[in-house]
C-alpha cells in the first residue's frame, strides 16, 4: 500500500486536532468574507443615499421659479 500510513502512539490524536483547527480556520474565513461583503454593501448604500440626495438638490434647483 503506497501512501497509506498508520498512526500509533502520540501521533494518533494530532490528526483530529488539526481537523478542528481547519474547521475553526474555515469558520473565521467565512466570517471575514461576510464582514467584508457587509461593509461593501453598507458603503454602496451610503453612496447611493448621497447620490440621491445630490440629484434631488439638483432637480430642486433646475425646477425652481427663481430666474
């Protein structure tokens, strides 16, 4: 059997703890990506709000009766 290994003794539990670390690392990566996407969505929402406010001001100036 090429590539097969048998773990005995002190090295038997290291595979299980490394899996837990990988699971924790994956969860942290998902959280980081979620926070980054959430920050991007919030930033775009603020930008949209600012652009809409500016366009409303422009429309008010264009539609004003003052010569």
